[in-house]
C-alpha cells in the first residue's frame, strides 16, 4: 500500500485498463486520475456500459498516449499484461483478479477478496486520506455495481463500501441501472420531455432554467447544462415527494455559486431538505411541482443578486 501510494504521488502518470474496459476498469481509472492525477489511456476502447459512463463522469482520456512521456504507468482491473492495449513496463498493478505469474511490475496491489477493483482503489484513497467527491464516489459505485452483477453477489465489506459511496455520490439506483441497462432511449425521452416543459430566465448574463420529468432528473439537469444553462433545476415525483436535482455550469461556479448551500437555505425557508456540492445538489420537498420550481428559480436569482454587483 505504501509503495503503491509512492507511485501514485509521482508527477506524470498514465492509467491503463484492460481492452474493452468495463465500468469497474473505467471507474477505477477515473477515480485515480481525479484523486491522484494522471491521464487515462483509452486506446483499448470501452464496452457499451463504460461508454455510457464516460459522459456522466465528464471523463476524458488519451486515445493515443505517448507511453514514454510518463513517470509512472499504472494498470487497473487487468488480470495480466496481455489484456492491456500496449506492451509497456507497468510500475503499479491495481487489481482484484487471481494473481497471475506474468506481471513484472514494480508493485502489485492485488486484493483477491475485493469484488471490484474500485474497492481496492477506495482503500488506497482512504489510506492516502484524500477526499472523495460525488463523481469519484459514483465511479467507484459503478465498478462495484457492475462487477457484482447489480449486487447479486457481495460480502459485508462490499455492501459497506457500496453504501458509503452511495451516500457521498447522491446517486440513486436508477442512475446506476441506467449505465448497465440499455435504456438510452428512455433517458433521451426524459431529456426531450424536460426540454418541452422548460422555462428559463436570465439574470446578469446567466441562464437559469427549470423543468420537470418523471425520472432521470439528474441526467436531464446535466443535459440542460450541456445545452447552455448556467443553473438547471429538474424536478421529478419520487414516492409522495418531489425531488429536485440541480446542476450548475463552470461559469456560474466561478462566481461562487454553491447549489448545496442554496438548497440548504431553501430548505429552511420552505418545508424541504437539501444539500450537496457546489455544482451538483438535490432537494426533497412536497407540494405543487410548478410552485416548487418557481421557488427554485426565485432563490437562484436572489442568490446571484446577493453575490456580486
Ligand atoms: Mn473488475
């Protein structure tokens, strides 16, 4: 573990995954790159679920990396060097498959008791005492969810790691299911419905929009930010409640907007509960969905107004 962390502290790192990388490989690589830094080698391609994960994480990688330009090369979720897209010297192997004989890496961190490689990565992050943000938690979750065939197998450690990350990520099981299931169409329908019902306003050059859908509210909110919104509030009915998912653009975050704080304040003003990160947060309340969205809009404009002249 110590030796592994030493390598992870090196400056220029490349993280390699097995060819046709799955959510466990991509989740591991993404979490390492976000927490410790480093490029993700995408030259081996991704499988369909991992392809769906990529935009959800807003992850980027190198399609044709120059292997000689790195201080350290790390392999994740690959059981042997033959699974990697290139023949290169690997400094650190992080994996959970049965230890093979054919690695000549400097450090092997192989935990055969882990159900997913992302659990091994999680242990490393904990050992390093680094922070786990929402996106990293989601990436780690996706690996655990996919390598246990949607939690059909697991042990106490797996479920503890899973619930820890579920809490941090703020994701729900539908978000995870949407990666593994071929539900692209239903997500796209939610996005189209969300756009049909969209209301927007501008304030000091920022675009704020609200809408409501039946599900996938966080993905619809992401899509609206991609489409140009600075703040997107997307409401959906959840049991007897209304759940609002909010996302913010980098532009408005640079102005100091914090959606988690905004929702905390709103929860004190109306009957509701919310919180989260600066750029991604959620809010639960009850009542009329249009009225709730109107309050979100008003709150956002008030918050922007209070920030800077
Ligand atoms: Mn795996």
